[in-house]
């Protein structure tokens, strides 16, 4: 048996706590390239399941499955609230992107995507570069975010959406969206996090930055005059806004009581470990921007982009993320509930109205 088979059995999948009416889960292995992957299709009510491919050195296949299930469900809701005619899916490759990933591995992944015949459309995510997607595209047409399908790297649009969302959060919390002199802690300085930090710096914010990759931190401190802290302490900084742009589940029973910011708004997926953590943020008076709403700029760019480089429609829809968040915050206050519950309800309402649910 291979590692996927020994750590995940059928009963484990169907009884998994993150299993949420998923339509399809595919376990992938390619001996020649070392590819081990999981492709999860959550919902195709609105159209083919679009969601990125993540390469990460998971400790075990069960953790990889957990991530795939959570992320694919999040994509269904993200695409729905973004007004896209697309369902939700996600792929995870169990590998270290700096050591194990290869062109051949990504091409092998592309062949497996092709076998799904358009049910799942892949794109860039954590640990995957635009060049990796070009390799995938050599084996399947069911891929977005490449030079042939439009605007290429989606991370600048994710960053634009997050920044626009932060402004909406500031307006709701502080009465205006001015960031001059406000302290913002940015956790995670990948493609998206660094660009968010740049936009915040240009808006006059005082930056505190953190990342497990030391060169990224050095670049941010030198470029933005930012203060560097340990990533494990980023949420504890006394700041106006905490911007998590690393991996998910960072908002949990341990960290939420330690947060000293009034707003949590960042690009990371699945930030809440459990629904109870959202309730805990509300009780502490901390405004939380539902992650799949605020970070939708990337998926908007890969869904709506057309060859030629004209991104006017993409930017317009991405900048509308601020309006969506404002509506969510107003409804949450009116219904005395959390923003993420309202966001879920709004996404589900669109699914129901589609006539296919």
C-alpha cells in the first residue's frame, strides 16, 4: 500500500468532520514523478468546480484530505458570493514546493485533471507558480491563470481585493477608511501578503511583518521600514488591524483570546478553525472579514480574464468586494450574528436561487 492508502480508508473519508456533501474526491498517485495528490470537488451547482492547486509538505495524507475538503467547500462559497457561475473545488499535492516539485510532477498532475473532463478547473495556489501552471496547461485545457487564458498570476488581484476589504473594515469600525498612522500586523509575506503590505505602506500604515521565510521579512523591513516579529506572535501585536496571509486555522481557541487588534482581515483561507472561533471574535468586539469573501480577487481574475491583458472588468468586480463586505457587516449587526454566518447564508441563497440546488 502507498502512503495515501495506509492513512486514509473509505470510512475515514465519509466520516471526516469536514465532509460536506462533496460530490467527488479523487486520490492521485504517479510513481514516476512522485506525485501524490487529492482533488476535491465540493459543488457544481453553479458550474464547473474552479479552485487552485496547493503544494505543501503535509505531515500525513489525512491532514492533506482535511485541507482539500475545507478549501473546496470554501471555493463553492467564494465563487457564489463573487457572483461567478462556477462551483467549488480544490487540489492539494503532498510535497515540499522548494525540494520535491518538478515540471514533470506538475505535468502529471495536469494529466489527472484532464481525466476529470472539465468537472474540475485548476489554478495557482500556495506553493505553485505561474510557471507550474504553464506545465499543467501542457496536459489539460482545464486550467486558468496562464498566459493563454488571460492575466497570468492572480496574486495581485487577490491582494487588491484584500486591501479593498481592509478599507471596508476600517470604514465600518473606525468611521473612515484612512490608514495613515494605523498599525497593521501582516502575517505571511508570500506573493499576496507582500503586495498587501505594499498597498498598506503606500496608504500610510505602520507595518509589523512576519513570515517563516527570512528573506521575505528582510525585504519588507528594508522596503517598507516595517518592524519584524516572530510569525507566532503576529496576532498578539497591539495593532489596529491584523492581516493573516499565511495558512489556515490560525484563528482558534488559543489565539483568539490573544488578539489585540480591532479588525482581522487577511488573505489566508479557512482562518477560523471552528465556528466557535468566529463567535469568540464577535464577543470580543473584533470585526472579522470572512476569508472567502475578502480574498476572492484571485479567483475573479482567473475566472473572468480574457487574453489580451485588459483587466478593467476584473478590477471592477474585485473592488466590489468592499461593497459586499459592507453589506455583510450591516446584515450581521442587524441580525445580531457573525459576519461569516451571514456570508454563508448569502452564498447559499444564491445557490438556491440558481434552480439547480
